[in-house]
């Protein structure tokens, strides 16, 4: 039956190919996402048959996750918060003339992560649908703390500056109406800030616009001494790099599963998954000290995780009819207009559609292999483009991207303000990623923590009240302590030698 | 000199310019006088996010209205702060020309207005003029919950603190559960989950003992949840909800009947000063209820049609007034909860 479904989904190749290409483009432009593209294309998705609409949306969604990583590597601009962790090692690789290598790792991790995630969800759906029963606010507090500890990792390079940047991010994240009573905080009467500091303008400002200022100073992305490496790269190198990257299959597999699990929780999403995966990959790496300097594992882990999220968000949608994220919510609305209600009954009423979601996702990822890899070599050339070409292009797309999600002119101004802040941070040695982690994870942390404390009426011991939560706490402590233990052991070895 | 077709002369240019200016100046009033509103697409502001109940029902209506009015509808979504963002933006930044409408989740958004300091006034700046329907507020538990009935929920609340998931604190569901706690002596701890989906998930996964939301959301979850009771007896929904009892009938209380109504609103200035716009919209919306296509639209998206019911500006004014009074009465209790 499954084989027949794969063949059936494959017959919609004419829908998948444009969706994959479009998904990569909208994923690569900050501010444009699968969710708002599906909304823009609503008339199209309503005019075709329901299967074509479903396959188009799934292909677009999956491809946009892969697309997010491309500008993160090439120009230090993540397409969404989910690709912010990719910049940590992807961009240093690009600066060292290894953009093609970073892109191949990004594509392999995304495709491998997407395939593993889809298969895992398809096979384990009945079990995974129970995961939500155990991941409550308390457990989410610990999971988000995994992501927040990345601030400490970044701070390890310069403790005071790292922590200050993280704290500033958390403070910025606290702007907006409070989660419990809807009281505005630090909004200065600006309604654009009532719903918090919008992520896209913050992301665009801190990464894209500050990068534009840096590019003007440097002239191009790649450092001069590495120009030859980029220019001399060959098409055949891509396949050697694919072979090389597949040696990290185990890392990609388990970080993809982190993505799947986090994706199951409504409201969590790719940002948390990518930061947690990066942090975990670093912790269990044999060379954690190299993370942040341009190691391919630092690209593979977050990319596999954020593509795993794509499958994870489908679990609550298919198991109980509750969407796990904004894209899934919009897909649900589109299917409603086709008279299809997503949920467990769909497996009985319309199995071809229920399983079709997963087979479409699977085939989409396979289709990305011939579509994406040949482009890696040409994409990597972007790093050699001179600033006078890159700067206006980046500015045009990113300022438009800042405007698109909410259509407020205010957001373009906010992006510029964050750009100045990001530039000053870079020039003075503060890490913009630490700032962004605070902005992204701070409001989520507040939301889950306040909810947990409200359930317990302020008793802090609720944070240690669940078995799963306590297991996660132990893992968190191990994660924090392990690097120091390993460093201590390495020192002892050196001394002994 | 022979004048040829297509040659632009100074006199011709002046004539054409004068004619054009005259058309530009007087056309709107002429068109209005001819009752030709609307002549261009109508913008609809929704104060909640995409994919919610407001969008679903608004689109059902606009799909019918577009045939009658002969123009299309464009949607913009401005969620945040319990509807405050969308309302402030609509009141202060959208042209008061009849081409901007607001589609509203009336009760929670009016509660926000009554409990927060806002820059808009109801009905001073925005007037609700057509109720499109209402679904009762219900309390429900996950299918695996040991709590089987409303009485059992209250009994549990007398023995221990019972956690209730709600979308947000300024919400009719919150007021309902606080009233029930007050009337029965039960201890209900209201936990805001920030939206219908997370609220339902909390009840389904057992993070909270129960949840309180609209019947529409609970019905859409099918056998994942068990509806224990309703804050407004609604026979038309009974079959879909599994015939839950009314809260007041079970406990002999006199808790105000609570529902979540949706409806159309517009700038009060337009309502007062542009009667042709007002009449055209009211007539078209009223007529939509008699159009079988409306039911077909609701059925196509699997949204319950039972609660669809027209209410004119008087009905809306009553809802606004009563909800404001109710919210102000419970304002302190919401803050203390």
C-alpha cells in the first residue's frame, strides 16, 4: 500500500518541482516563509484538487526549511530564527572559502534530517502522538534552558560580553504585553510592540543589516587569502563533499530526532530545536573548542534538527487535529476549504491523503537531491561578489522581508535600529547570536515558566515534579558539566605525558 | 494646419485635463449619489491570527458577500494583546471611508477594551453593527480524564485546586469559571495558554484538569474531548456536544449566559455620516443569511452552522454594553485569580 502511495505522490512531480524551487527561494529570503507564501498563493491552492494542494504545501514547507540555511552560510543572514544557529559555523566556513562545503553539509543534513524525520514519524506516529502527553510546561522550561545555555557557551569566549549580550536579548524579549494579564511592558505606547519585538526585523537587523555594514568595510564575504579556493572549486567536488558529509550520518540522525520531538510541541518550533541541537552537538563533539570557528558539524546539527521539526509539527496535526506550528495551522485552513479535516479520522476516511502528507514530504526531500546539489558550486560564488553588488541586493530584499510578515513600515525602521545595534555589537566584540537567543527564547521561557508556576500557584518545586522533567534536568546538568570534566581530563593527560 | 488624430495640442490637453479633474473631483459623490458603493475591494481587519475561527467564518461570509456586492475582500491580520492591536490599528490607522471593516470575536475583544487602557472607544470609535453568530462557552476535559461530569469537576474543586486551561484571562470562559468557583466554593486555578490550540492540548494531554473555550473548538476536537457543561444552553449544538447540561441548571446558579459572538464592525464615523454605505452593507450582510450558499460555505470548511444567527446593531449594542459591564464587574477578580 505504501509503495502505491509513494508512486501516487510521485505522479505529482509537476507540483513538487515548482514548490521545491519556490520553497528554497522564499526560505532564503528573510521575512518570507512557507506560511505567508501559502497565504499569498491561497487562490492557487484552492483552485487545484486537494491532493495537489496538499503536496504543493508540503513540498513548499519542506523546501523552505532547507532554503533558510543558504543565506545563513553565504552572507550570515538566516532566513528564519531556525537557521540562526547555522550562521555560527556556516558563515566562518564561507569566510574561509568553504562555502561550497558548508552548503553541501547544509543540504545533506537537511535532506537526511527530513527523510529520517518523515520516516520516523510515519512509522512511530501512534507512539509519538503520546509524547505530547508528557511534554508539558515544566519539561519545556528545561528544553528551552538547553537552548539558553548556548549563551553560556558563547560567553565562554568572553564571559562578561557574552552574558551581557544574552541578558540584553532577554530584556528585549520581555518587551510587549505580558503573557498572563495582557498588560503592555516597555512598549512606549507603540502598538507595533504590543505583541513583543517581532522576530523577523530583529533577525534581519542583527544579522543582515549589520552584515551589510561589515561588508562595506571588508569588500566581500570571503577573505582575500581564500579567494582562490572558492574560484577553483569544481562541480565534481560536490559529490566528494556529499560522501564526506555522510560520515556524519549519526550526528544528523539524532539531531533530526531532537527536531522531531521538539516539533511535536505546539508553539515550540525550529528555533529551539536548532539551538538545542547545536548545543548538544558541541557538547558531545570530540573537538567542542572548534565549534564557532567553522566546523561542518556546526552546520549539520542545526540543519538536521530544523528539518526534523517539519515532520514533528505534523504529529499533533495528524494525531489529534491540532496544528503544531503556524505553517501547519495555515495548511489546516486550506484543507478545510477543500472540505478535508485533518486529524486521526483522516487515516480512515481518506488514507491516501493522510499518508500522502508523509509520502509527499519524503519524495520532496528526495527531489531536492538533483535540484539542490548541482547549485552548491554556483551558490558558493556569492561569497566572492564585491560589496557594491551584494550590499544593495541584501538591503532591498531584507528591508522588504522586514515589512512583509506584518506589513508595518515600523518594522523596517526597527530592522535598521537592530542593524545599528548589531553593527556596534560586532565592532565591540559582542556576539549577536547571544543577543538573538535571548530575543527568541526569552519570551518562550517566560511563557512556559509563568504557566508552570501558575499551575503550582508559585511553588518552584513544580519544576522538579515530573519524572521526564527530572531526567531532562539531569541531562542538562551533564551537558553543562561534561565540557569542564573533559577539559580537566585532557589537562591531566597532558600533564601526565 | 490640419489636425490629425493622435496629435496632442495645448488646447486639447487643457480640455482633457479639465474633464479629468472634473471627473476626479465629482465622480465619488456622483457614484455615491447613484448608490454605487462599493466600487473597489473592501479591506477586512481581523484582530486575531491567521487560521483561527474568525478568519474561517469571515471568509465564509465574504465568499457570499462578494457576489452580492460585486467586489472582493482583502484580509489583514493584526493579533496581539487580546485584540487591542487590531482594534487600535483599525480605529486610528485605517481610512474612515467605508472600505475598511473589522471582523470581530466580539466578547473577548470587548473584555479587553473594558479591562485595559485603550486609545479607542466602543462604540465611540468602532461600532459593531451585525452579529454573525455565537457559540456558547463550554468547559471540557480530555477523553482520558477521570472527571466525567460537571458535578464531579466542582466536587474535585472543593477537595483540591483544579487547574483550568483558558485561552487568556480576559476571556468570557475565564469569567464563567471564576463565577462558577465563586458560586459553588470550588477552587479553580485559571491558566492562560494563549490560544485555542494550546488550550485544548493542555486538556487533552492532562497538563490541566479541564479547559474552558467555545463550543466550536470543543466540537471540532471530536472524541478527543468530553464536554462537561455549557454556560449558555444552546439546543442547536446539543447533539454535536453530547447533550451537556447548562451550568446554571446543574447548580441553580445565576451566572450570566456566556458565549463568543462574532460580527462585523465599522468606524462609527462612517456609520453616522455615510448612510449609503451603512445601508448597503447591512442589507448585503442581512441577505447573506438567507442565501443557501452561506450554509454551503460553512459545511465546506466543517464549521458548525448551527450558531450562525443574524443580530442587528441593537443586538450588537446590547452585547457590547452587557459585556463591558460584566468585564468591569469581574476585572478585579481576574487580576486576583
